[in-house]
RNA sequence: GCACUCGUAGCUCAGUAGGAUAGAGCACCAGAUUCCUAAUCUGGGGGUCACAGGUUCGAUUCCUGUCGAGUGCGCCA
C-alpha cells in the first residue's frame, strides 16, 4: 500500500520534472499520529537541491498531479512536508495488510547468560537473560530458526580457586585441616561443599588425586549450572544447548585458527609487557600474540600463556568457530558491560579467520537496584549481592521479564523494586493487560454480528494506524536488536485502545456493542486483530496476556 | 591516563539513518463516568535536549572541544 503511494508520488514528480531519476525506495513515507495528517513525506526538501528549486515549488507540483484511490486530501505543510489524509478505504486497508511469511528461514545462534560456574546468578545476569530470551523470541517470530545457547567456562584458575574454596569449607566443617585456601565465600559454597562431602567423603583426605579433584570440581560445577538453569527456567528462559569449554577444547579449532592467523601475519611470537600482579611462573618463554592493535584495539593480545596453554581469548575464538562449524547463518552474543573492551579483539580475530562471519554482540548495561528511593550499590565485598532467584521471587516472573527489557539494553537502568511491587496503575503490564481484558469482555458479551459501517473518529483512526505499525516495530527491533521497542509499542497500543474506549463514554455511537449487545463485523475484526497483536507482542516478551483481570 | 557507553521535564525514561510546536509514565493542578470493568479517559503547568563551537535550507540527532556520570583497561575468565 505504501509502495503504490510512493509510486504515485514519483509519477506526480515526473510530470513537471521529466528528467528526474528517482528510486521509489528512496522516498520516505511515514505515518503521522496527530491532526497534521495520516502520512507524510519530506521528498520535496530532499530533492530541492538536486532540482535547484524550492521545496514548496516542488510540493505544488506534486499537489497538483498526485492522485491515489486511498488518499482523499494532500496538503503542503511546514517547511515543505507533504501530508496525506486517508479516505475510509485507506484506513480499512491498513488492517488488510498481512505479514508475508519469511521464505528463507535462516538459522541463528543466540548465546546469553553464560555465567561463570563459580557462583549463583545475580541481578546483572537477569538483564542479559531476559534480553537474550526476548530477542530469541523475536527472531523466531520473524521466522528464524533460533538456537539458545548457554556456555560454561569450566577451565582456568577460577575453577581451581572454586574447588579450593569447596575443599576449604569441607575441611573447616569437618575439622580436617586440609591445605586449601578460601577464595569464594558465601552460603552457596557451604551447600555445595556439603553435597560434595556426601558424595566424595571416602576420597577426601590429605592426598586427593588429580582425577578425584576433577571429579569433585565437575560435580560442583554441574550442581551450580543446573541450579542456574533451574532459576532461569522458572522464568520461562530455556536453552537448546549448554556447551562446556572443555568439550570445545577437544575439537582443536584453535590450532586451525592459529595457522590461518599466522598465514595472514596477524600472529607473532614474542613478549608482552608484564601484567600487574604477575606472581606466577616467571619463565621468559615467548607467547603467541594476536595483532589486535591492527584493528583498533589498545594493544596486542596474548593467545597463549607462558606455560603454552591457550588463554581465555584463544578458547573463545575456538568456541565461536565451533558455532560457525555447526552451520549457523548468524551469531549473536549477549554480553554485560564489563566485556565492552573485549569486543574489538574477538570480532577482529573471528573476521580474520572467517571474513563472512555474521557476528553481533548486544551489550546490556549495569542494573542498579533501587529500594526506598535509594540506589543500592551491589557488591560482593559489601555482602549486598542479590541473587537472581530471590529477586524473581520478590517481584514475580512477569515483572521481572517486563522491567528487564523495557529500557534500551545499552543504557544504565535503575530497577525500582518498590514501584514494581505496587502492582497498580503505575505498572505498565497491568495497563496493557487491562486493555486485553476489555476486548475479551466485549466479545464475550456480544450477541449477534451485524453489518454496520464504522464511524471514523480520530481515536479510531489512530488505533488503526498504530496496529498497522506493528510490523515496522518488529522489523526495526530485530534489525537493531532492541527489544525495548516492543515493550514501548505495546504500552502505546494499549493507550490508543483505552482512548478509543473512553471516547465512547461521550459518544455512545462509537461503542463496540449497541443497545442489543450486537457488534458490527468491522468492530469484531478490529478487536480480534488488536488481541492478536497484543498477544504476539506479549508472547515475544514472554508474558501471558489476560482474558480477564 | 586511554577506550567504550551515556548526559533529554521535579523523578524514571522514550525519541533522533538531520525535519514541523521535543514525547510518555509517575508526581502536581483541573475535569469526565446511569454505560462494554475507574487497574480508564480528557485538559493544564513544567524543557537552554549538559556547555561551547563547526557542518547546512534546517542540529536534541552528525563532527570537534569542555564539563559531568558509569564501565573496562591481565600471559583472569
């Protein structure tokens, strides 16, 4: 419909400007939601320079020559905008528009949460979890085949320290005086330590074999990972695959990647300046270094450690190449703000190995918790860490999901616990669900469907235009990986509906049901269309729409 | 110090591939309701879009600088 209007704009222009070369796609035609009109284009201002003419003169030409069966009036406005007004057919055709099914089903891997398996999930993970899940829903809605992935970094020092902390706890509880240090604290360590002791008490002594240690560590890691997955599952966040770093390492992707990078002269053997707090092996071995400074990184980055083992960076390259091997067309990672500086190095390394890789990262900024109007600084040291589990229990799944994705993902956010818990009109979810409930109420009470034409009040026009906008919203949300657009649209859509509803208080002829509780076929279609749009939007957010309050 | 993200109403935040009078919710003020659920609606006050330059028909949006906030800056993961 927009296309045919654009085509007619072009034709109108060509009458006075015969030589003008103009691509229909370049014509911007946007919906208006106020009394200025229904559609607008700025084409006259765009082409003023090229045609060496004033916008208003060009506009006059269009005004004179433009015709379209769905447009009843066009006006010149402001500095050179052309505004269009729909006729009744024009408005009705807005809801005839149907989304075309996506024929080329692409596959996409979305990796999110991927928390270190050394502690329970907390607030910061919550935002990434919801954004990742909602983004997955969105891509699925758009016809993609989505794989939701959770990655477990079960190697490295952190695991040694984790295990040491568990053994320390066991030693303390059972007065065994084993030689282990405490790195991680907290009740969860004690709990895991107890489970480990129950299972492995036979072999826990002064001299635990390496194999036994690995077994204990793996048991403890699985314990934590499963607990985290359970917490997420309780909010309907589920994963298709859980991938362990150790399994990826076995596949040898890294050595292949290394040789590609070496061929491209992007890797050299050498030394980097000694890192801070460098107390471990002081060997002066050369290490493999990736020239990430070629790609705008601050400095080159180590791929191997002094003892020859791969760094986290190296394993991460391998992990992402494994995703490519598994045949995904597109990769998206959800990362916390603490990884901002890490993107350049990983992306440039991946592009260097495989230049056609479609790899994007969505960053989730810090979430502050606000209680009693005071922002609480959450820190492990202060003991003010809030486990995700208890947050969700406190505010409920729907609130958790909604409030974690109604702000743009890459800006800081204050989560006002007191406001969320109010569960009244200040809470947007209730506002949206109330609109849904109203539609169900009408359809439940209706008697017969009658043939009666619509009265095009300004509120109804806006509601039609808003419903039409849904397709643009999901397109833009997935193009930009911004899920908050959906939440905002739903609030907006609900608001348009409530306005129309209330307008009928003053004008009873606008009501859905007449005196005999009959409904017009147009109204019935409008209501079901509204319901399905609301329902689509809410299910992308992972929230159930209500049929009654 | 360097890099990235950001600075919009009293508060929490949208918006900006450069466009008309910069929006919403909350708070505040004034109204609406025999009615399909008042968990709603309508109207009002409230802004130097941090500041200063630049680019042009036009800048909150792009560029540069300044100030302020946050995050990151390991051969940790």
